[in-house]
């Protein structure tokens, strides 16, 4: 079974940057469509960004557009989320998620619900505070 591990979280001040990484143990991410979600204290988990297996299609939540960038490194079999100009409202536990690649053309046309992704990492804390 695919196991995902996030890294790169931490505590930063507003305006600073972090890069989250998501890696798979025992399997390559090359056959999965991927996404980042986050859950802030007292709130429901929400989609942040998604990327198709090929990397050709990406999508972002309105709240992070222009600040966050999702990317793939097929050689290292990793997914990244570059987060710039972080704000206190970005404070949350961030999760990477994966779904097996299919020929479904609708994946990541919009931010898909979490139910579309059967594989999840354990999450990593990102805190933004002065």
C-alpha cells in the first residue's frame, strides 16, 4: 500500500517561506495524481493545490494563488509545495494525498474533494506567527 511522508514544516514569521515535500515509501509517485490539503484548528480540511501525474495540470485554492506553487520531481519521486509570503491564516496541518492515475480527464480540473484521494500522509504542522 502506498505510504506518504511529508516533511519541511515548521514555525515561520509572516512573509517568510517554506517548502513542503511529500515522498512515497516503497512506490514511485509516477502513477498517481496528487494534492495538498490542510486543516486549521477548529476548521474542516480543505484543498490547497493539486497536480496531475504528468504535471501538466495544476490548481490552487483562491487563498493561496500567487503565493504557493505545486511541483513534481519525477526523478526523486517527490511532490513539493513552495509556500511564499506566508500569512497567519496559513497555519494548519498540511497533508499530501494521492490517487491512482486513471484516464479520468476531470481530475484536478478543480480542487477535488478529499474523498477522491485514498492515500494520505500523516500531516505536518505549518505555523505562521510573529
